[in-house]
C-alpha cells in the first residue's frame, strides 16, 4: 500500500482507495461529479473563511495592543491635568495598522463570499 496525493483536495490517500475519503473524488476515473465538486468548493470556502476570520481577530488584537496603552496614557493625562496629544503616542501606529489590516481582511472576505455565491 502506498500513499498518493488526491488531485482534488491534495490530501494523502491510499492508492487502494477508489474514492478519496476526504473529499469523495473518484480516484479511478479521475472525475468528480457535480455534488462532489460542490462539496469541495464549500469546504475550500469554509477553510479560507476560517483563515480570514483568524486574521481579522489578529488585526483587532493589534489595534487593541495599541489602543489600551493610549487609553491609560489619556487617563493619566486627565488625572495629572495636562493636555494629552494622543497622536504622538506610539499606540496610534498600531491602531492604524490594525485598522488597515482589518479593512483589508474584510474586503477579501467579501470578495471571497461574492465569488463563492456566483459559482453556486
Ligand atoms: Zn480528496
């Protein structure tokens, strides 16, 4: 028994298998029926969406890492009675980077969703 790579989902499957246990791709004829293709597309979409969701959480975390010290800085400034210029705080760069990152991820999610729905 050897392992081959499924041409549809690229997972390793036994060369004894007639169909891929992961995606149902017919390894004998090399053809996938419409239902299998649909399932495969759905899985790919879900996997990509998951990655994008994780990236959007990362983006939010980056913005928060910048925003929380800015907030403390701001509160300290109020307590000390000195005017605080938040634009000069280093956290502003992280907040900006987080927002740009987040917006980029959201745009990618929207275009992925649109492409997926068009194919269905
Ligand atoms: Zn497969």
